[in-house]
């Protein structure tokens, strides 16, 4: 690991929840953090919400914290623009059962965690470091269930 890579890995990632609170997703020492990274305009993010809720139920009472990170831009001129009320409506309609965070840039989280496609899942270990590559490529195929691989990755960190 180069010095630059080590610096990037140790950098804090603060995101703002739709209720206005700041959350450092890499600063939750002692807990595994799972980020469901999606967007309100993306139809597959609804399926991602289902997978996230399933994982939340499975890991209830354990040292695992889940967040949905909306990569919708806050720039009204962006093609991926969404205001907070749009994000809240998406979360309500899709029954997102976790705290919803905003990536106001629309791509900072994607760059930080090397995410090539949304929706994706990112796992952060108990030391605040990304664990492995993102889990991406959600499918509408009912036989596809990313929660199996994600659960294996979480279990290794607990």
C-alpha cells in the first residue's frame, strides 16, 4: 500500500443524513458498516432496499450498522438532481429501513470506495477500512441474491 493509498484509506468519510445530522461512516470503530449505495432515480435501488432490509433483520442486535447512500446530486443543473424531499419520498415509498445519507456531489462516494456501478454495497470493517471490492450488479432475476455473498463478507469481519 502506497502512502497515498494509506492516506485515502484512513481519510474520514462524512456524509449528511436527510435529517441533517453528520455521519462519519468510517469512524464507527468496533462496528462493521454496510453502505447500500444507490440513487432515487434508479429502479434497481428499490430492489437494493429490499436486500438491505433483509440484511438489517439478519444482523439485528449485532455490531453491524447499515446506511443507504443516495448518490443523487444536489446541483439543480445536474441530470441526477434530487432534493431532500425527493430522497425522503423514495425512502418512504421503497420502505428503506435504515438511515439515508446524501452524497451531495453525486459521485464522491463512488470515487472514495471505487464503485463502478450503482446500486452497489460497500463493507467497512471494524477499523474503518473498506473490506474488499464493492458488491455491485443487482439484477431483477429472482434467482440472484447478493445477500448471500454480502453476509459471508460480514460474517468474516464479526
